[in-house]
């Protein structure tokens, strides 16, 4: 798909696109593993585990730390612990990426409707957006538990298109990972990826996307140049 002039809305990923949340995710993981008497994972390992929601992150932490000792009972215990610890850690160290606020302002100046779409549960997503001053920018927030399936399934993106009463080709996805690219392609939406995110340890240049940008502000510049 090629970016066109008909873009009327932008949906933006949270972790790795709007905010660098790895320090808080890693702090919660460190506390969880310590409570279970397991070796810690490095922050770089945690960075490669981000993208498909907390249960997946916890499962990958356990696999890296406990290996074959990881069973369903341990996973259930670990997930409960992680939610408790992340409730305390979320937002403490997370920072807004450079260019995000400028990019949001540029999108707003172009009269584009804005949505945030993330695999993070709503109980963490909404307070985090509020805490970091990003909530007022978004008309709609779709979290990992808003609809039945998460990215890379197209359902969250299709939900936004329906809510905005727009065709998928009119709604641009901006993200940082394979989950965002796959979801956008499956939904029929154009997709731009930022170069600084997580992408589960992979190279963003290997993704099937319409453009790669260094900031949200640059994404807005690209869109503005097409619309001019």
C-alpha cells in the first residue's frame, strides 16, 4: 500500500512509539523474578520481549530465567505478581520520545483524528497516558483488552476504523514493531514505522511498511508533504 492524500486519521502505538516504557517494564520483571527466586533478565532482554502484551512478556521472562522449569502454575503466579509490581512501577521511569509532542501537534494542525492503539491492558494504558500528558491528544484509546484480540491481529485497528467511520485506507498506523506492521497490512491500513522502538529485537528495516521515520514529527512531515 502507498500512502495517499486521503489520510483522515492516525492511530499510534504506545510502547516504543509514544513512550519508552522498558525501564518500568524491566523494573517490574526484576521484582517478579526476585519474588519467585529466579535469576534476573537484563533490560535489553526485556526490550526484546515487549510487543504482545504483559502475559507474553512474563512468559518470555520465565523462559529466559527458568527455562524448562517454567510450567502453567508458575506462569499464573508470575503474571499475578507482575501485574501487582507493574501497577507500582508504571510511569516512574517511562519517558515521552523526542518529537512525539511536536508530531501530535502537527497531526492536530492537519485536522487529523487521533487514536492510540496498544497491546497494554487498559488498567495501565489510560493512567500512563494521563500521567505523561498524552491523553488529551487522543479521541479514542484501544487497549489490549478493549476488543477480543490484540495486534498483530487486525481487530483493534478495524475497531478504530469503524469507530471513526473511515475506510482502512484513510487511517494511518504509526508503530515500531512487526505487530503494528502485520496488523496494519491485515486491516488494509497504510503503516509508517519509527526507527527507535523495540520490534522484539528485530530490525525495523525488515518490516513491510510504507516508510520508516526517526520521529513522530518526521511522520507528520511525510504526511504533510503528501497532502500538499
